[in-house]
C-alpha cells in the first residue's frame, strides 16, 4: 500500500467478552460442550419475551412508518414520551430535543467518544466495560484513563482516587459512570452519585452515565437516575432496551442530554453528535415506536419488578455456592445480571491447573496459557475442563485477577450446575498446586 491503512486507534480496540469466544470455539472442536457464560444476552440464554410485549411489536409492524427511515434524532412521539419519563422523575428538565436515538447504546458510545476532541479525555471506572474503555482509548490513540472501583467496598468508586486523577490530569474533561455496573453488579447509592456530580461541578467537567441497567436494580437496593441528582452539570445519559425488555437485537438506545444550556462548548459537541448521526440517516425505526408503547403500558412496572426479583434470587443462589471459597472473594450483585469472583492476593500461581482428559487439548491449553494473565489461565483451564466460558476480569482494564459470570441461565437445573461446577473448579484449581509447593 502507498500509505499505511491501519489507524493507530486500532491497537486500542479490544472486547474481552467476545475475544474469549475464539478460544471457546477451538475447545469445542475437541468435543467439549460449551456453556457460554460470557455475553450479557438474556435471549441467547433462553429468556422469552413477555407475550404482551410481543403483541405490541405486532402492532408496530402494522404502522407504515415503522418500515421507513425516521428523523435523524428519532421519531418525535418516542422522544416526547421519553422526555416525559425523565421529567416525571426529575422535574421539568428535558424536552424531546434532548433525546436522541442511536442503534443501541454501543452506537451512542462510538459517537460520544468518536466525535470528542482527542485532547479531551473521559475517565472511566476500572474494572471497565470494554465498549466504553476501548472507544475512549481509540478516540485519542492512548491508553484509557481509569478510576478504581474498590472490591473491599462493594466495588463502589474510590472517590479519593478519582479526585486525585482529575487534579493531576488537566486533559480530563468528563467522568463516566456505569450504574448499575457491568461487570461488577454494583449499584451506586445516591450520595456516591452526588459526590461525583459535585466533582464534575467543581472541575468544570461533563458526565457520561451509562444507565442501560437502571431498571434492573434488585429489591431493597436504592439508587437514582443521574437526572435526579445533576440539576446543573452537563451530562449525557445512555439508556436502551437491550437488557430491560430484553431486546438486544433491536439495536435501539438513546441519550438524554442534561443541562445543555449550561455550557456552549458542550452544546456544540452535542450538535456534532447529531451531525455524525445524520451521515447514517437515522437509527432503527421500528423499535423506537415500540418503546413508548411498552414503557407506558400499565403492565411494565410489574414486568421490571419481576425480572429484578428473579436476578436478585439468582445472585443469592450464586453467592451460596461461591461465597465461601478460601482465596476467592465474591461480592453479591445488587443490580443488572453479572457477578465477579475475585482471586485474593497470593491465591494464584503458575502451577494451578484443572484436569483436562484429552492430552492434545491439554497441550492446546498449556500453549494458550503461555504469557497469559493469571486469571486468563484459570478461564482457559475452566473452559477445557468444564466447558464453562467466563470472561477474565483483567480483560476489563483492571489489575484485579478474577472473572465475570452471568446470572442469565434460564434452566434452573443448568444454572445450579453452572454455579456448583464453578465453585468446584475454583476449589480444585486453587488446591491443585499444593503438591507442587
Ligand atoms: C454497560 C453496558 N452498556 C452498553 C451495552 C450495550 O448496549 P446496547 O445493546 O444498547 O448497544 C452493554 C451490553 O452489554 C453494557 O453492558
């Protein structure tokens, strides 16, 4: 080629949640049945869409507009309905003009970082969700900047660390919050959100809040939408229907722009996001027409409650199996449908192994483990030994070794097997070096 075709940003793209699939497929070729515990897709794990939501989609199909393009920002009726939801919670704060549809939150993420000046950085949580961390990193071709989530404190943000990093680095222009959190399952109390808002206010920063799981907070756990605690700080809140309907295949999400009038530069940046979206014409039309019909249906609150209760019970089920293994720390999820298991300091070493019957597969795993992070070594052994595919925690931009698994399996017996097998594998793995020591 006359010129290098490869963008320097490409080195910063990684998505551990799907990267592990390649090795899973390889292991499958050796006859191991794989249980995919890596991806947050409730449909793939057998969840059935509620019949009344299906009926709404049948109605939407009958609307001619659902088959055409829509305005770049999205259908007015859907944007008005979503603005009314924000205002019902947080007072008269936004108008339909402040709601902009995207092809899923992931598309919003790509635009939000992709059209941000490369000199303006957004600091995000660690462990990080790769869609954000990779996109932020790629927008400036530099490593992502992170603040710590503290496993000793229920994975809540370490606000001292966040302040210190903001003070030290003047290129930080924004703070990312993911609440409820992927991968940790933590839910942030109001005071934590208020303190992050106060930091943004103090340093003249904007906020990005990924609230894709905000309607999946477990019973008895308290949090709020960012719109309820950020009356004056410019912010972009990301929402969608992939997880809560759940309809990940809709590729439908939106942003709520808060307090745009507070800062001209922020407002110009939001205009640039719409201009970028205009090049694509618009986002998926049909799902937008379904959103207000589902959200305003009197059956929806009960639907959300039942799902939150279901995941809360599954989190307890996981905790019962995995919560008391020496060398492993498991914080119970408080929302969303993920949990992380963390290896305590010194628990892992390079002699740990799980039994793998097929000698050729054992060699494949040994090769894969060369130079791999200690938690990835566990994940590779787990895959080959049990067929369970989880994601190494260090794939989420964190030095903490561990792994993320989901609470999504719908078959009760299979789910019980997954948690039981994970627990046994952890015990066996951590015990396996005792003879060698
Ligand atoms: C925190 C978070 N944000 C965004 C997404 C992607 O959302 P969407 O399907 O709307 O693109 C996910 C998917 O797992 C997620 O966990």
